[in-house]
C-alpha cells in the first residue's frame, strides 16, 4: 500500500471528513512518528507494533564497484517490531 492508497482508504472510511483534513491528519501522524524517532524516542501502536531506532557502530565497508575500503560512520537506523496481535494476524493457519 502506498501513501495515496492509504489516503483513499481513510477518506472512504470517514466520509464526513474533507480530503484535505484526512491528508493533514496523515501528515501529522507520520511527522510525529518521525520526530519522535529523530529525538531518540520510541513509538508504540498497541496491536500493531513498535517503532524505534538501533545504533550501528562505525565500520569498514567495501565499494562494490572498485573493491576499495570505505569508512562507514556510526549511525542510527529505524527498527520496527511487530506486536503480538500483528504476528497472530500474519500467521493465521
């Protein structure tokens, strides 16, 4: 699902809201999650999962084209851990 499909689904589920209001709410939702992660925080959505960041140490990598060694700096990367209910929905037999 892409962002525009999500906007359409939300608008269909909430016909009382204008399209601009749905888009504004979705923008706020994503901006708040991004800002919380940028601040080093964690975002938990019950029944869905939790977003957080993980620290990656600096390391020596390789340029795949030339084989040359390249220093890769330390960084934080986004991480998602699905919740118990989400895992159950994905593994229905």
